[in-house]
C-alpha cells in the first residue's frame, strides 16, 4: 500500500515539473532557420528563452523564414540585420509578445514595417540603423513603454522626431547621427617665406640688442663731475703772496753783520 502511494506521489511530481518546464522549440521551425545558415539557442542553461540569429546566414533570409521564426517560443532576441526581409514580412512576428531585442539594421524596413512592431510590449532594444524609417514611422512606437534603447544612424529621422519619442517614452535613449563640425586644414607655409621670417626675427633681435646698448649711460672719465654738480672753484688764499725780495747785486757787498756785544763772562775764582 505504501509503495503504491509513493509511486502516485512521484508520478504527480513528475507531471507537475513537466507542466512547469517550457515546451521544446518547434523542431521544424528550428530546422528551417538552420537551413539558411541561422541558429536557435537557449539564452542560458537556467534561461530557456531563445536567441534566434539570422544575420550571419549564408543564404538569403526572406519573409518566408520569418513565418518559421514565428513558430518558435519563447523568443527573447531576434537578429535580422542585413537580411532581405520586407515591411510586409514583419507582420509574421507581430505576435511575439516575449521579444525583448530586435535587430533590423541595414535592411529595407520603413515606416510601414514599424506598425507591425507596435504590439511588442516587452521590447527594450530596437536597432534601425541604415533603414528607411522617418519621423512618422518612429512615432508609431510611442506606446512601447518598456523601450530603453533605439538606434537611428543613417535614417531619415530628424532631431524633432527623436525628441518626440523621448517625450513619449520617459528614460529611453535615442541615438542618432553624430554631427561633426568641419574644420579647415591648416594652410601650408612656403619654405622660403618661413626662412625669411626667421631672418627677420634675427634682425629684429639684433636691432633690439643694439638699442639696449645705446641706452646704457656712457662711462664718465675720471675727474668729470656728474650732471647737476657744481664744479669746485679753487680756493683763493686769503694771504697775499709774499713779495719777492730783490736779489743782491753782484757788485754790492752783503751788509756786514754787526757784532753783538759779548756778555760779561763770569769771573773765575
């Protein structure tokens, strides 16, 4: 009895696990994708959602392949870059409610194709680089409130169109053309003119040095007084110069000296 009950519990648990586990992808659809060189893989071991890539296909990817892609579930990422899909072909994937990332760059998609994406409520990433999309087509995506990134290089979308999406979807990053301001290249300088300029600079430098030399005050000679200083006049002797005595004539005899009277010598005892 106990064994029978245990068996029922195991069967019930297995059935419940089987019910929670996602169904395996449609084998025929996977085969059709791989037939043109595409691939279908689970995102991760613990994430059974599918990543479908057709941008590296070695055969033409047309609208017929999209019909097979629509049979796969659940698809989280779809890369259709550089394929030959058309606006009408996008109608096949309009019901893929789990789709989060969609690459349409370098395709012929235009405004008519974008109206088929308006119901992809889980979409967070959309690449429209190199397509024919205009402001009118972009406005059809205003209801995708989970959209985080839109790439619009080389499209016909204007700055006003991008601003309209930013206002409709708060926080969305809209990336358009990078506008660069052209800069005129520098004009080549002729070698002769350049040499002439160098010579002129040398001459100007020499002239400046010469001017600086002329400005230096000349060294004054010894004994010269500075400007503004009065010259000292020679002091005049208060005393008159001594009168010159007449020299004695040759015939005249010098006056005889008078003998001074001899003092009385003291008497000796």
